[in-house]
C-alpha cells in the first residue's frame, strides 16, 4: 500500500498534511479508497464549520458502501475541494492528490498526536 512519509494519519484512514502557513490539508488514504472501491458520491463540509477531532465531517459513497470521513483535528474548515464532488473518481486515481478540505487547527500541537507513517502501516497491516 502507498503510505507517503510526509503525511500523518488517523486509524480511521484519513491523511493530514501540515502546510507552511499553519493550516492542514485532509483527505482519505489509498487504503481507504481501495477498500471502498469506485467512488460515486462525495459530500464535503461547509466552509467555516467548526469541528471537533473525530467528528464526522464528510461522506464518501462507493459502489460498495457509504462511509463517514472524520476530522483528524479540532478546528475550522477553511476550504473544500469542490471540483471533487463532480469527479469523486479522482480519489481512486490519486488519493493523496485529491484532498477533501483544508482546516485551521484549534491546537496545532495536536498534529503531533496523529499516526506517523510506520504506525499507520501497522494499522493497515502493511509492515
């Protein structure tokens, strides 16, 4: 499985990239999109929404199932990848390029508590 080393992860299969401006970009992992199969629908959170860590903030639907996407950190949604809602299959093509939303964290230090790549590989059995 593809697990980039420059990201952090959740055990619910979200990836998080720390940006230079102090924000975070969030999407679902390659493992998650592979388990779901071909994505056919995506619902993203509203810009300005304040979320708690672990709160369901988005929904992905595939030909197999629907699944929630959770906020990896508490904070405010600053932007969403709106074009992705018209082409959810982009997540299947490039899970790490097809980001879902960007957020300003309530506590930037919480990022350090997310899974490092090796720990995420252990979660998905990719050691």
